[in-house]
C-alpha cells in the first residue's frame, strides 16, 4: 500500500510541475507575472525593460517578425513637473495578437509620476478586445507593492492603448519610458513570436533647459559668425575700390 501511495505521490508531483509548461500563456494573463516562476509567473518582473525590471520580452520570445508601433504624446524636450500627458501606443490592424507591458520610472526603477487609464465613457473602439461588441477593455493597470505601475495589454485583438501620465511633482532626473510588445503566433509557447522594445528616455526639466540654452547659444554664435564674415568681405571690397581710385 505504501508503495502505491508513493507512486501516486510521485505522479501528482510530476503533473504539478508539468502544469506551468503546459499552460504557459503569461503573455495573455498579465496578473500571472506577479506569481512565482514555478507557478508560471514572472516573479514580479513584467519585462518592460525599465531600470527596475532589467529585462524585456526578448528574454523569452523570439523567432517571429517584429511588430511596428507608434508612440505619441510623450514630451519631446523634457517633462514639466506635475504636467499631464496623454500617451497613445498604436499598431497596425493586421496585428491581432499583440500584447505589451509599459511603465515610466526614474533611473532607480521607482515610479515616476502616476498613470491612469481612460474612464469607461472615453474608451475608443481600438482599445477594446475582439469582439468589440462585448465592450471588454484590453488595457489593465497594475499597482505593484514596490510602487511601480504597469500597464498591460493582453493579446485579445485590440489595436491601441491610451493612458494619462502625470509627471513627477519635482525634478527626479531623466524618466524612463519603458515598454516591450509581443506579436504572438497564437501558440502557447515563446517560439516564433516577434518582439519590439519601445523604450526611450525623457529628459529632466533641468537637462532640457540646459540643452535648449546650448542650442540657443550655438544659433546666436553661428549668426554672429555669418555677420562678421559679411562685414569682412564688405571691408575688403571697399578697400580694393579705394586703391583703384
């Protein structure tokens, strides 16, 4: 009897260990990233590529064409403290199995400002899962214990995501906009999937001001150089005419 129970226990253990690999669909279930790797989760990593995460979706997924996406709404020359920016990420309609994770942090990996998804009455059709008639919003906002805020979009057929970013109330240095997106082939494995990282660094207000000042000085200097060269040419021409006379 004890031998039979031992075999049953071993079989149960093997089945339990096999479950994560057999049902590995983490890209479709953002909340599973909070689980431990043994439980088919990411151990708290959402693979955005931020300083607080360290990895992107390329850690696991590979082998497929990289999806294209456009990111609109981020400040181009540094953020203004406490200002609000409506950020949108869009991808071609033919990409029906796109999933992504995105966040904004400082260079220490802590949340920089705050994120907010559109209210139900302002959700656009491209931000809904298919079929859109069911009115299921694709994007999900995860507030982590460590203070990070992650926006996840599962591969449910949506075409875009929008969110409101409120910049930090004070200058926290450069802000990392970090995100990674996966174009899945529809199988429950990380093979033959394409990945595109969409991160960039947003300058701090102080750094943006310094850069603008340098550009202004260089433009003035260039203009002054052109004026000086013009005056020199005029003097040479004037002098040569006087000598001819």
